[in-house]
C-alpha cells in the first residue's frame, strides 16, 4: 500500500497520489514513499507500518527521536514530533527513508 519513486518521477507521482491515494508523502528529495493512514491515528503509527521508524519513548513525546519536517502549503517547514502529530494528508521530509521488510 505505498508508492515509491525516485528522480524526475517525483512530480508525476505527487499528482497521482493526490488523485488516487491520499496519504502521507514521505520524501528525501530523491525518493518518495506514500504512507496510508487511518483517521485518528498519530503520524508515527502510520509511518511504522511501512517504514523503519522508531519511537524509543513509545509515543510519549519525551525522547524527540521522531522529529519530522512537515512541508506546509506555503513551502515553509514545521518541525513536529510524529508520535504527537495527528496523521493527515501531508508531505514530510526525512533524511533517510528505509522501507520495512516483512
């Protein structure tokens, strides 16, 4: 349940994502992954289903290890704790994207 792309395909997949598959777009500038989410869940929970994403404090917001950079519609970035930030359709930047392998 995710889409991955790299390089020049980013813009194309960004448009397709908006039309067909709402979710959290995770990018590092070269790679993009779309993470589905459920209503009412925190961003960290959604990310953990698809990515290797840890929350050492188990979602209590005390360790700061789950910081994400949310890209706002005006292009500005907002730093948030994924374990405390409600999941919604948005774009976030992460320096390293590691897919979870079952």
